[in-house]
């Protein structure tokens, strides 16, 4: 898995993809920080992350669209599948490489918190909760993107299908508003974006933690099964 991880992480910077992602992510967070915190003198990062969760879903699929689709298109996936490494290690290596890119970009945004600390009082419990919640949400997005990339050899198809699922989850809360009772509760429970609201309030809800981790593992499990099926086909 370590070799796969290093190979994949290196590939982000051997092409322009890694640089484009970092530029877009940091530009997006910079704009949101200016509009939500600097312009209004707000010390809380709650609104900053609430908006970021809606916009980041349009940036993160850039990291996953090529994870498996590119290897399949170039026919190098057979080399990986027949290599002396388990499919699970391949999937996790690629997933952790994409996750490292996200965590690295997210770590840079901590500069914004330092700036706030110089000029105001930082609610550290809320801030840490927001970072944890956003990182977990990104894990779900990356696992969904990995699964969609494993289903096709086209990076464009992988990206569009991932966007379609993520856009649906973003608006799942609005869809739930059209219903009442049990249906509404179920739809809100299924929405990864709405699940983030607890973290934005500084609440580390164990059920939300389990939800995010379980959903991430579920889509990684699906991805492993897709690759395994291709190995024996």
C-alpha cells in the first residue's frame, strides 16, 4: 500500500492536476474567508465551513476522477491487479493519496485561524469540530469519487457521475423540506451535508462520526468489489 500511496501522490505533482486543485481550493477558501470573516470582522469559522462544504464538493472530484479510470484507459490496471499486493491495499493507497492532498490543503487554511486569533477570540472547540467534520465529509466525497472512477475508464464520466451524486446530496436537505414525518427524517439522516451541521455547532456527535466513517468504508468496500470483479473477469 505504501508504494501505491507514494506513486499516486507523486502523480498529482508530475502533472498539473495537483497544482490546479491546490490553487482552486486555496483560492476558494481565501475568498470565503475574506467575505465571511475579514469583511465583517467575524471571529467564528462556522459560516466559513458551512459554505465551504457546499462548494468543496465541486473541487474534490478533481482528485478522484483519475484514480482508477486513468489506469483502466491506459491498460495499466492489469499490472496493478496482478501485482503482489491486495486490491484493498491498492484502493486504500489511492484513497489515502487523495486524502493527503485534501488534508494538506486544509492544513494551510489554519493560517486563517491564526489571523483570527491575532484580532479576536477564537472558539477553539467550534473550530476544531468544524475541521474534524469537514475532513470526515471530504472522506465521504473521496470514497464516492473513487467508486465512480472504478466503474469507468473515462475521467470525464467519473467526474460527472460523482458531481451528480454530490449535487443530489447537497440538495437532499431541500428535498426533505417537501416531506413530513418519517420521510423527512430519513432524508435528512442520509444527507452528508446536513450531518455536518452538528460539527458546525461545535458538537462532536458520535452518531455523526460513525455515519461518516461507515459511509466512507462502504464506498471503499464497493470500490474493492468492482476491482476484484475485474480481476477475475
